[in-house]
């Protein structure tokens, strides 16, 4: 299935970026994993481990760590942006000069840009108008993906060719990739559930009952669907993996960064202390 894909690039060496880069590498695709730090690149080359984010995952030999954007992008056909929302635009702007019309660009970021309230697809569409774009979303906890636990995701794009290319690049025995044309629905599901995950963490820290948790999650899903519909999304999308699926995973797992921030906050820490203790980006905080 991957014969037509020469190489892909994943920009962002966090937990999810590393996890999906390794999926593609395991499938026989040359995969460039771009990160800013030369030191981290050298460490991964020597140890084949991203020690900060996925210390238990041995990275496949087809995964090529690099700190050079040109090397990653110019040799690839698919470019995944796994960048926190606050830095997303700056990385897209830096990558722009290396992009060709035939590049497919995909956001895996589940957030909203601070200040502008733009979604990541808005940024891709405006900054890279000649490239087809898409977004990914679903119940995708990176540490479980790294363990090859059964997982499914959704790739949303108006381009059927892009959707098929992502399915070819990432689809495997333990990672199922479904397709959708509802870009805003998939993207808003991923962004909004982070807010509810913080609330769920607070509720868990306060030892509230299952009735309360069920009520909060159900009303969250209803609110998410109503809000997204006003933005042009299909409300039925929220009954799928990128809606209720992502909501359940993120609001119930200690592997969820937003849940952990909420739990720490609900346990008496200040928000700043909770974020500092996490040591990673929790998109729901903004």
C-alpha cells in the first residue's frame, strides 16, 4: 500500500509526532522527524529513543531525525504538522519556502491559536494556499500508540487523494485510519474536548460520583456539537471517533495531559503549578 509514497515528514518531535513518525517508518516509508534541537536530534541518532517524550519506544531505522526543515520537507510528499498551537503559525511560515504545490499538509494539533482564535486548518489554508490540507483527530494517546495498542484515528480533508495518502502512510495492523470530509468537525472535536478534559480532571480530584462525571461528559458532547454546527461542521461527526471517542479517552485517562492539569488543579495546585508539573503542552488551558 505504501509503494507510491517515497517519504513523509513529521514536523514536531513531541509524543504524538514521534509516535506517528514511527508508524510510517515501521511500514517501510522513509520518515523525517523534524525538531528544533540539534542536541535532541543527535541523542535520537545515537540511542534510537526520544527520551523526553517516549522513553520506552525504540525508533525504527527508517525514521530520520533532523533539525533541518529543508531536508525534511523537500524530500517528502506528506508533511504532518505536530506543533503546539502557539508555535504552529511560525513553523508553517518557516516551512513555506520549501513547499511545492504537490505537497499534502496535515495538522495533528488539537488546539486553537491564542489571540486570533484560528484553527490550524485556517492557518494552513491561508499560509499555504497551493497545498491541499487536512486534519487528524481521534482517541490517540501517544503512549498507547507507542505500545502498539489498537487505535483508530480520522483524517479529514476535502481532498480524497490526501485522505487516501494518509491512510496508506499510517494504516497498519494496530492503527486504523478512517476518512472524513468534515474538516471543521474533526478539528473542533479535537480542540474543544481538551477544555472538557481539564474539567473532568478537576471532577476526579474532587472525588465526584459517576453520575456527575457522566452528566458532565454528556453535556460537554452536546455543547461541542452545538458550537461546531454554528461553524459549519456536521453534528453527526461528534458521534464518531473524533468526537465522543476522543472525549472519552481524554476525559478519563491519566495519560491525557489536559486531564492531568485538571486533576492537579482540582487537588489544590495553582494553574501555573499544574502546567509546570506537567512539563508538556496542555492545549485546553488557553
